[in-house]
């Protein structure tokens, strides 16, 4: 853990620390400390100070004592217009020690969504989720343009194993990820509480840092874009469970998830939303939502809090989901058999008396293969 020494509440401390980089590597834009004022503020992701420069600009300086891999600077170097990323900071041995942000504007999508749900305006709630999904898709367009690696299912599944061992869960889930599932730079802390809605500008995404939660969990870097989508689903679940509205429609969560997914698909690159990348039999979104649930449980246990019932319910559904997927493999196998038989029926000597019978057999077997394949796809875990 990296912790500042001295008195960061004093402007003199900043005047002595920033010019020399605090013993680390300084990058990007630094506050103009001469004539500035400073005050400590509450922040979810570490110790934070608000710095008001003499020229009127306001910046936020975050200390990150438990950063793991410098992800805040990595997001800043994407230069994505939808990210409220750091404008500068300090690093030590590849870890972010200090990140400097512009003062955030706008209201979070989670606050808007909570208000819409409490007012019973579910159409507005769906629109908020759709806009948030579109913003997330724009970020993934930038990240996939910078980095798109082949799937690394061994490492991804190994991390799931470590999470399962960490929280001593009774579930066990591994996924044979599709070759269209590419590892990229994800947000790592995405949720509707980090989407900022502005009156006259496009929405942006904040919380572009690592933090304590990521530090206590198994490390990772390049994972599929759908991991952030799954994190968005979990944030919707949290908002609904915390809502004061007691008469929420039973299908509202599904509708909000669908709106987030629709918005994301509208702006994300085609490869990330292809049928293969979203195939629930080969990972898809479901396996990453499972990972998000494991992480939430691990965080609750770390803070000695009660595990929310919604997480226990989600995990209790996993065995049923896996059983359904296992049975679906029978349909896939039968489809393969029918397709193989259709491909060879014309060439099997003595199997049919006439050419018409052979053609009819090929057509029949082909239709069976397509129907079985369609049924197999229908039984896959949905993308939302």
C-alpha cells in the first residue's frame, strides 16, 4: 500500500511534492498550485482533494494507495471522448499513485433512473438505460480500436476458479469462449452510477480508476467488452433492490436490461455484438455476469456485510442454467449428425433406389439439422 507522508491538506505540501513527482513518474497535466486553494472531499475510490486554481479551473486529485496496474492512466491514454478520464497523475513502478481529474459535471444515470422508477415513469427509465448503453458502446469502440486480443479462456476461467475458492461457493462454471470474444481494455468499474448525463452534451463515463475493490480481487487486464455490459446489468439490479418504490412491475428489470443491451448494440463494433461473441453456450454475457456476482459477494464478505439476497438467488439459479445448457448439447449433437448425414446421403451407394429419394433424404436431413440447430440456439442463455 502506498500512502502519502506529510500533510496533504496543506497547499505547501503540494507545492513541494508535484514539481518532483513525489518520487515517481509524473505524466499529463498538473494543477497550477501557485495561488490555488485546496480542500479534502469525500470520494468512493480513495483520498481526494479539490484544487481550485487561481485562474478559476477546478481539479480533483485522487490518491490511490492500492492501485494494481495503472489502469487509470491506461484509460486516459485511450483519449476517448466519452470518458471522464484523468488529465494527469503520478505513477510508481506502473501503479497509479495520484490521478488528477477535471471537476465532474452532470447528474449520474443511477440518480435519474432511481427518480424515474420512484415516479413510476418506466418509459423514461428504459430511455436512461438505453442512453447509458449507447455511451458504453462508444467507449468500447475506442478500446477495441486500440486493442483486440484473441480470447484467453484459460486465464479467464482460472480467475473464476480463484473467485469461487475465495468465497467458498458451491457453484462451478467454466466457459469455452468463442474465438470472436476478444480481450480489450474495459472500464473495470462500470455502472450506471458512473454514467454522467449532461443537459447539452453527450453522456460521459466517470470512475476511471482502480480502487480497493479491484485490489482485493484476483488481478486481470484484457477481458471482453461484454464484461462491462454485465457490470451494467448488476448495477440495474442494485438500483431496483434499493428503490423505495414497492410496486415495481415484475418485468421491469428485464426491460431495463434489454434497453441497456439495445443501446450498447447500437454503437459497439459489429464484432463485439456478433452472434458468436454473444453465444451463451460459449460464454456470452452470462458467464461475465456470474463473475460480477462473485465479485459482489467477495466485496460484501471483505467488509463483513450481509450478502444481498439478490446475489444468493442469482447463484442458486446457476445449477439450473448449467443443467439446461448440458441438455442442449444433445440438440447440437443431433444437428451435427443430421448435417453430416445430409452431406453424405448423395454419395452412399445402395442407400436409395432413385436420385429423387436421395434428394428428398438430403432435404429432410438438412431441415432437421437446421431445426435442431435453431432449437439449440434458442436454449442458450440470453444476452440480457
